[in-house]
């Protein structure tokens, strides 16, 4: 969509790369913070809970 807007309204200046780079950085950060690091934290909590459950059985 940005490419179409760029070439329709101002074909002499190629500017659509700048918003794409910004959105790419934002989406990448959202992925890293929202999925990867939270997933790792949940796995650590789960491991601690399993350890406590095993200790209580003894």
C-alpha cells in the first residue's frame, strides 16, 4: 500500500522504505518482547513449580 501511495502521489521521491523500516523494527521488538522472552519466563516458572511439587511429594 505504501509503495502504491508513493508512486501515485510523489513518484519523484522514493520514501516508502522509511516507514517500512520503522514498522519492521517495531514488529521485531514486539515479537521478541511479546513472544520469546515471555515464553522463556513461563518455562522457568513452570520448571520451578514442578520442582516444588516434586519436593512436596517427598
